C-alpha cells in the first residue's frame, strides 16, 4: 500500500473518531426528549403544558435544570435533625384537623428547610430549589409545588406573589388534604439516606409493589382519618 493511501486511511479514521466523540458529548450535554421524559416523568408533561404544548421549549427548560443541578450532591441528614423533622411533620399533619391552612404553611416551611439541609438551594430561592428537586426527585416534587401554592393563598383566594401561579377562588379542604398527602412522598424521599432511596421507592410504586420494610413509608397519623373542621 502506498504512502498516500496510508495517510488517507489515517485521516478517515481520525475524522470518524472526532465525529463520534462530538456526537457523544452532544448527547451527554443535551439529553433528548425521550431521555428527559424518562427522567422527569409527569413533570415533563407539566413543563410542556406550561409552555402551551411547545415540547421543544419545555425540553430546553428541563435540559437547563439538568445542566445546573444534575451533579448536585445530597448531604446526609444527621440523626437528631431527622428526628426533629419527623416530629414536626407529624405535628403538622395533626394540626391539619383544626387548622388546615396553618398545616399547609408548616409543611411548606418544612420541605424548604429539609431540602436545604440535604444540600439543595435555600428555600428563600423557591424557584431554584424546586428546579433542583425536580432533577433528583421528579416523581414526587409536584407535591411540594401544590403545598407551596396553597400555603401562599390569602383568605380571599389571591396569592402573595411567591407562589408559581394563581387560581380563582379559595382552596378547599379536600384539595389541601390531597396536597399534604402527595407532599409526604417528597418528604420521605428527602428523609431517606440518599437519592437512591427515592429512586428505588419510585420504581416500586410504578411497579405497584409494596414498600420494603424500613423504607420510610408510614401510616398517616390519626389526623388524616378524621374530617378537618370546615370540610
């Protein structure tokens, strides 16, 4: 084989290698719609709805979340703080019977504090904290959104500006109860020993299998088996 042919083959091999490397980097840096849908689950559909059905705009938003927060390490929770958060959440659920709105406000504060304790952005930056949580706890983060929104409803049904969106009219007790139950799933994920706990629990729930012993699932306190005042 002549020297010219050898050089040409080397050039072709190098070009193919560079092209493959570029494609690999592109796929890692900007996950496609299918990968984002798998990662975010229902949160993907909610993002599309917020963008009026524009899936490309929603995917750009979700891809930016992954780029900003995908490598965020979750800090372990100290045993004393774990007990404190658990006691406060139980108290909030019991308070729901007499004061649903106060219980929602406490649940909102608790989730913000617990997320910050685990290494997510501070609760004062709700939008940023929620975005980070959605990357690592996508299956259950909507409960936080619902609780946060309801917690910032005034008596007349208007919002104080910190919630994501407004809706007409005051929020009913049953909606508050459902939001509290849904938020509990995120609370349990964050109370777990790490991100893997939440992912394994979500996989079990999608498969319809019961939680493993010690996985963090507990029966809700008696407060949720009684009717709240005004319901």
